[in-house]
C-alpha cells in the first residue's frame, strides 16, 4: 500500500444516500482490515458533532478520523485509539494548527488538511466534495434531484437504484464496491 491514503470522493444530490453509502463503506472497509478516515464538506457551515449529523454518522460507522470542513474553519474528530501526526513531538502542536484555518472552502486548503490529518489511514472517504479525489463515486437515487456539475469529472463508480453490475452498482452491492476499492490499493 502507498504511504498516502486513497482519497475517494462520494458525491450526489441531497437525499441521494451519500452518507449511508459512506457509513456502509466505512464498516465494510474496516472489516477488510483497513484504517478509514472521512471528510465531510459542509459548504453552508456546521454545528460540530451534533447527534444525527453526517459527521456524527461517520464516527458511529467506525471512521478513525473525521474531518469536518466548512466556510468558518475545520474540526478533526479522532477515535479513542488514534494519535494525531506529530503527537510524539508535541501532542498539541498539529491540532493547534488546525485552528489556524480561517476559511477551508478552497480545495487546496481541504487537500492540505487531508494530507496533514488523514495521512496515516489507508482510505479517506470524502463526502460532498469532488475536487479532491483519486476516485469519484457518484450516488444517484430516484427522487433526488440531480445537481448541475461544472467542468469535466470522471466518475469511477455510480451507486444507483438502476445498477448494471459493471460501473453502476446497486445500494446493496457495498461488498462488491469494497472489493473494487481494495483492489485499487
């Protein structure tokens, strides 16, 4: 495996099932012996660690690190067994620098946060933010209005109500998706 995590962005309209797919992938990838981190892009702001929120659900699913990023800054949640990079030198230094991020809406800032705070996991699942990724998963659900996308983007896999078994998988095919992710490591 590489020294840098495989970053997989999971995108789709509100209500399409992105968080549910990430919850299932976190559990499935952990069962495969991988260390998992997540990033939630909250473009309209956030209340940190609110019960039922997407980042809370990422933590409950078993992500070791959850990075929540919005216009006012960023928050990093560590599970009880994690140490942050640099902890051996100064247990507060790297986390203090997290507070220096004034606006993390720009993809360079988010990519830097991922490189810094998710560097010791195998896979990072990024919800709702397409510009940073090695692989892009799109989630489509009947009844969820599709967003208009700008620019070119290459979708690796689509999770959908209308699977074809090749590059369009059903919501019940998380194990197949997990195997494909593991094969990319």
